[in-house]
C-alpha cells in the first residue's frame, strides 16, 4: 500500500474514525463554564472539544454559551484527525492481512 492509497477516502471507516477523533479530542470551542467565584482568578471560560462542550451544555450547566470558535485550530484538527485515522486504518489492515496469510 503506497502513501497515496493510504490517504484515499475510499473506506467510510476512515471518515468515521476521523470525525470521532475530531469531536472527542480537538479543542476549538471557547465557552462559559458557569463557574462564578468571589476571588480572582476565576476560570469562567475554557477551550474544549465538541464532546466536552455538549456534555457541559446539556448535563452540567444548561445555560452554557459559546464565546468563540478557533477556526484555525479546527482546520488543523480536521487534517490531523484524518491523518491519524488513515495511519490507524493502514496499520489495522496490515496486521489483518498478515494474520490471514498465517
């Protein structure tokens, strides 16, 4: 398998794995945590991934609002998560073929 074939989006599993990695691990959403303090410094905002934002917005603090999105980090995250999913799929298929030949 060459490099071009490794990066091709033929199997849907690569895209699904890339989306899961992006949603779970790429911190690009800055949102209000709902923490209110009397003394400074107070961590009232954080930058986190989509999964952590959804957890915070729907379970722990329902009035969470998005303060900003970092599009540059999101773009880099999409590329990196796709590359990681391609490498993971390549390694998986390599060992699966090796196992079938044995």
